C-alpha cells in the first residue's frame, strides 16, 4: 500500500500534471466547458442564481458544495458583496463565503456600471476624464479594457492623458501585444481627439465600454473559478483513495493564509492536520480557546506558514504521523470539509464564531 507521504509527494511533485489529469476527466471537463461557455451570458445575480449548473460549479469551486442547497443563504452572501465592511459576507467567520462574494461581486458591478452610465456623458474633455474628480469613471474604463497594469501610477496616467489628447496619432505603445491592442481600442472608444466634446455622448461607444467591463469581469471569474474547481476536484479525488492526502493538499492550499492558532481551531480540517502532526488528542478541542491557542503556539511558529519550504517540512511531519496513526480515528474525513465544524465543542464553536476570524 502506498503511504500518505508517497501519495502526497506523487501529486505535488508535478502539480500541473496532476491538475491536468483531473481536468481531463469527462465529468469535470463537461462541467468546466459549460461554465466557460455560459458564464459570459450572466449580467446579474438573478441570471447567476437561475442557472443551476453555473451556480453549483461556482460554489463547489469555493469549497461550498455542501451548502449548494442553501440558495437563500448564498444569495444573501452575494447580494451585499464585500465592499461594505458590514455586508453579510464580511460578518461571516467562514472565509469561503467572503471569497465567493468577492469573486462574484454583482453588487459592485451594478453600482459602478450605473455610476459610469449616469455620469460619463458629462465628461467633455481629456482633462476632465483623467482628473481625480472623475476617477471612478476612469478606473471603470481602464478595467473594461484590461489596462490596470499600465495605469496604476501618476506617471503612467500622465502618459495615458497625453495619448488621449493625440488619439490614434499617439506614439505610445506597449511591449505586450494584448495590452497594446487593448490600448488602441481604449483610444478609439474615448476619441476626444476627433470627436472633441461629443466623444462620451456616443451611446454605442459607451455601451461597448460597459460590455467590455462585464466581459473582463467574467474572464477574471472564469480563470479564478476554474482554477479553484480543479484544485477542489483533485483534493476530493485523492481523498477517495487516502483521506490524509486530501487533508495535506487542503492544508498546503490554505497555509499561507494561516496567521494564528485561532484560524486553525476554526477550521476542522486544518485542526485535524495540526493535531495529527503534533500527536495531540481530539479531546483538546474541549479545552478553553485561549489555552488551546497557547498549546498550539508553543509547538509551532505560525509565521513559518509564510515559507513554502517550512510548510513542506510541516506536511512531511503530518504525513509521517498520519501513517503511524492510521486507523486510529473513525470519523469520516468528509465531514471535516463541510461548513459545520465537527469535533469542536458547541461552546468553543460559539466563541470562535464571535471572533469573526479571517483567512480561513
């Protein structure tokens, strides 16, 4: 039988190939193809929620597959977005909901689009367009054309301002052919050089900007969601053969976001890895929270999770200990990845929820 350590190393030695094998599986490939083909048609939260295949693919990608049935809850999470610190997603202790809301922030999309459409017609000159008073509209346009990377410093903005004054005659070019192509399209859309004060009154041109904005958002969502979905599927597939390999892969994925022991205690899968690695009993979860935190902090410097090499060393320890204690636990590991933590006392869980931990 292949040990946990060997199986984990086989997967991670060439993670790109492992993910490619997962992506090639018929069911995974079919669902991904559907998502990629149809997510661009989504214009609102209602559109997203109505297409059950899109919806389920997304929540699965963000580790919330077990909560897919709770559409009313997910809708509430997505409705508020994440820009408001008091939004429903930001008030939840589970980071997965915040990540989902951040990736599919339909609320922010609608707000920024409405602002752009309402105000862009009042911008009559290049100077007005690139002035700080029109920053929201300028940022909207830059994002629509995928130019954030070349418009994020004062000098870059000055260069873009000069280019807008010259229009198609501008000699400002970029080495990246995609960015350069997008920039030429940007100059054509905001053609102050030829159209003067009528440039932003061109409804067709401004609608095209809005369409590009939505398309850019959907492209970002597709890339992020598909990558997360593949990783989730890989971990689930490995868990079917060896639950400890899934735990190791999950911990590796989350490690860089772990800043303190409270985050570990709030996530039952992370906690299982930590307790196994240090030979600590599950009954420790019934101890006072702060006492638990001290026990964990005394055994490990949590800053080390920012170092991939130290994470690897930690997981080598976990996989070795997991093999040594194989069969000691009868709890199904699947329960560790669900939204309601298992193995944590009710009083401890209530206290953790009040802490509203981040980075889970």
